[in-house]
């Protein structure tokens, strides 16, 4: 079974690709924001991924739980870098979807 560390590594790779696609040159800021989000949600994500692996919650349940934490993805580093609000929202949505997709890919 995959570890939480493997999940975080795969997520970081995905965030780098997402940042390159949306904010060429701001990958470092995007990764910093992703790490801040993970720090705030780490305990929940560890619990939820364990429940997902144990089939005690469905993929949809997991998705709903992660989406409920979207407000915690504050994106301070990207805001300081001067990224416009619409791009930040697009990135926030991409980050949340990336967390969900990566967990499903890594753990299931």
C-alpha cells in the first residue's frame, strides 16, 4: 500500500505541472501554497485516504470531503506574486481536483 509520503510526492509533481500550465515561472510559489494547504489538512487527508483504502468511504465521499476544505487553500505565495484572482481560483480548483485524483491514483 502506498504511503502518505508517496501521495505528497505525486501531488507535488502534479502541482508543478499544473503551475507550469497556468503560471509559467511560478512553480515554486504554487508548490509553497500546496504545502501550506497540506499542512492545514494533513491529519484529515491521512484519515480520509486510510478510509478510502479500507473502502469505508467511497470515492465520491472522499471527493466531497476534500472539496469542503477548498477554502483552506489560501494561495498566499501566488497572491504575493501578483497572480490575478481568476487564475488563482482556477488553480485552487485544479489543486483540489489534483488532490482527489492523486489520492485515487496512488491509493487505489
